[in-house]
C-alpha cells in the first residue's frame, strides 16, 4: 500500500462509551452504595456487641463494686432513714408524697457526685411516674469516645423495690447509670473494637477494589460490547483482556465473527451456483469481488480491499473495496511483501493496524486481502481465520465446478449406457437383415444381373463393415458404462440412513431439527454409496428450501421416515420450508412438480445449481434400485419426497 497514514484514520471511539452512558454510572453508584451499606450494617452490629461486652465488664468487674454500689447503698440507707415504713393510717398518696419529697431535696446531690449515676425515676401506684430527675450534661460528658464505640447513649438501671405492707402496693426506684470514665478495661475494649472495624472496612474496600477490577469493570466492558452488538450489529473485541471473563468473551466474539463470515461466504457461494456454465476461476473472481463487505462487517473493520494477480504483468489488479467511512482508501501491495505470510503494520502511535493476507488456491496465488483495523481488535489468529474461511470458499467454488462436471459425466454415462443398449438392438436388427440378404444371394433365391452383382456385393460388404464399426463404437460407450457398475450388498437401510442424517447434521450450519423415524427390520440389497448420496442430496435440498423461507423464522424442521411395506422399502423426507415453487416463487401444482426431476430444471433461481441434483437422485432410485420417486407439496406447508424400491431385485446382485 502507498503509506499506512494515507488511509483515513478517525479517532477511535471509546469502546465502553455506550456502556458508561447507559448503565456505567448507576452500576458504579450501586456497587459503592452496597459497599457502604455493608460497612454500616457491620458497624451497627459491632456496636451492639460492644455495648453488651461493656455492660458485662461493668457488672462482672470491680467497676460496679467500686464506682456504683457505694452510691446505690448510700441512697438506699438515707432514704430508709428519712422515709421509714408507712405511718399508721397513712394513705398511699401520703406515703408517695413523703418518698418523692426526700428525692426532691437530695436528687441533685446524688446526680452530681463523681459516679456514673445520672438519672432517678420513681414509679408509684398503677406504675405512674411520680418522680423523675436526670443530669443530661453528665450523661453526655461521661459517654465519650474513650469509653464508647459508635453510639454514645449507654444507659443501664439499678432497680429497687419498696413494698407497702398490707396494701398490695410497692414503690419502684430506677437509678440509671451510664459509662464509667477512666476505666482501662473499657478503654481497651473500645480500642479493640475500633481495630475490628478498621480491619473489616479495609478488607471490604480491598475486596471491592479487587471485585471492581476482576468482575464489575470486566462485566461492564462485556455489557458495553453486547449492547453495541444489539444496537449496531458489530462484534467488537476487548483490547488487552485482563481477566478470564474478558478472555472468554473474546473467544465467543471471535467465534461469532467467524460464524458470521462463514454464513455470509456460504450465502455468496450458493448464490453463484445458479450460473452452472461459469468457470471456476470466474466464480472465484466474483467471490473475491464481493467478500470485502462481508469481512469488514463481520470483523468490525474500517476498510477492506481485495486484489487479484495479473497473469500478464505479475502485478495485482484491484477487485473489490469496502470502507465503513468515506473516502475509500487507495491500497497497494507493499514492496517487501512476502506472498506466503500474513503481515501486519502499525499505523502511527495508535492501536490502528494494517493487515495484508495472501490467498492461495490449489498452490496458486489467488489474491491479496488488505484490512484496516483502527480499533486494533484484530489479532493474528483472527487474520488466520479470515484467510482459512476465504480459501475454503474459493475451494468450494472450484469444487462446485468440478462436481458439476462430474455430475454431467455421470449423467452422460447413464445416457450412453441407455443409448448403447438401444443402438445395440438396432444394430442387431440391421445385421439380421444383412444376413438374410446374404443367404438369399448365396442360395440363388434372388437372381442378379452379373454386370451389377459385383457392385451390389461391394455395397453389401461396405454396409456390413459400417454396421460392424458402429457396433464397436457402441461397445466402447457401453464399456464406459460397465466401468461404473455398482457394487451391491445386503445391509440395514436404517443404519445407512441414520449415518447420513448424522453426517448432514454435523455438516450444516443452519438451525435444523432433523427428526428420524426409522423402523427396524429394513434390510435390503442396496448400493450403499449411491443410496447415501441420494439421501444426502434430499436433505440438502430440504435445508435449502427452509433457508428460502420468508416468514422470518430461524431454522426449520426436517422429518426423515423409513419403513418397510411388505417387500418394499419406503423412504420419506419432509420439510417445513416454503414448498416446491418455481424461480418466481409460485407454488407448483401436481402436474408441474414432476419437472423438478428433469435435467437443467431449477426451482431456486438465484443461489441454485443447474438442477442436476434431483436428476441424479432419480437415476439412483430408478436405475440402480428399481424404485420410484415422487414429490408433493404438503397441505400444511413444506415439501415431501417419497422413494419406494423393492428390497431385492434380480438386477441388484451381490458379487
């Protein structure tokens, strides 16, 4: 090519831009929010555990005995001295008033002492609150970060019950205390729990970063490419995959690219087969002219160009070019190009690359493919796949021409065999007549003028010699037919049929469901090679018919049925395609359907062969197996081919 930078280089689009625009932001927000919520839930649970642990330390250690119990004991002793047992004839209300009066006078003193006590609440009859006094500033001051983890509202209560004799009544005094300060065990507990929290938060953060790099971002990349596939129909490759999921997507994408290109090449090759008189080289040129668009769209390239060798000058002639964006690049082969190797050249400092792929067909140069990949997604393995698929399609084009010639030769052999038999009968009759005349002349039954006898005998000998020469020529043609004599054997028809069906299933790229209804005890004398060829041809015709269906459905169904009816074998192939139609799409009626078995007739129009496939099937069934073949359109849609032949025949002899 002239210069790599002469090709139009557009700024590569961000391969994840669609993903970011649509879902990337919210995926990121959701993942971060989930992480924060997880940490918050853990810290809340950890705080509850801390509160319970702190309460256990307070109750089970010297804190309660040294810091709290003396105050509670003092309050109880003073209240007992000031408010003794109920006085005679004293009511409940009076007793409650004396009790609350004592705490009104002394509550401030109790709550301001150097103790965790910060609130006193007294419940009277019917659980009424008759007194409530608290020191909230002390509560807030004593609950600090040195003795609290997260929540700073630690509160517990010491409950005292004072019964009222013979009245079924009691006073309940709740003395609330909060976190004690300056206690090492509690402060160490706080530090330990903050260590737990820090370890968990750091662990979750590291796990999130690892998950983000190993899963979230890769899934985002894969989702962006899948979205691009759904909206634009292009299969992009993730550049420099870092994790297994990206590598797995790349493998699937490469397979998808290959399948798309293979399907498009199959379509192109089949479309050329309608030209049964086109030579193989011209069919290959048509393929090379049409493949740039197929390659470019299948592998998401920027530009594709194909050239073929010029036989006279040894140079390269442009054949076809496709580009995603205008203008069309001017491409020439590099001067140091090695025709046996795939070469790659980088373009500038970007990821763009130019690939040159040589093509060979049967050890001969077939062409060059130039690929411009601005995204840098095409790897060496992808270039090898393109080369392999295109070369296989070129072989198919050449093989089709050869197969077409072989089918014509086979048909000519059959025709020569039939004509040789008929001509032999005619020649035998002519020889009989000549022998009759000869005997008549020799016996004297016919008298000739001696002057003319020599001339007549000379003409007789010349005619006899000509008949002998004609017989020898017929024998030559008949010998050609005898060289293709079949080799029969006794076998299970169902087994051969199953083998063909399995082979067909593996060989086709269509989504076809092949239903096999094969009965047992279908043994017969057959020519297995020819029978397999006929069955495979019928399955291929059914697949082509399904492919021409215009209802938009993908795939189809082929039913293969084999059964024995007395001394005959019946084989039926049904499909759910559009039925048997002519090249214009018109459904053929019963009288017209018989035409499909004629040589040169085709119902497919574009994408068909010369109509020799069914002719060869008919020849196999009728000539080699002494059977009949019938075609019909099914009422529910699709076509049906029925073959019927006897299990044994005098013609089919086992050697």
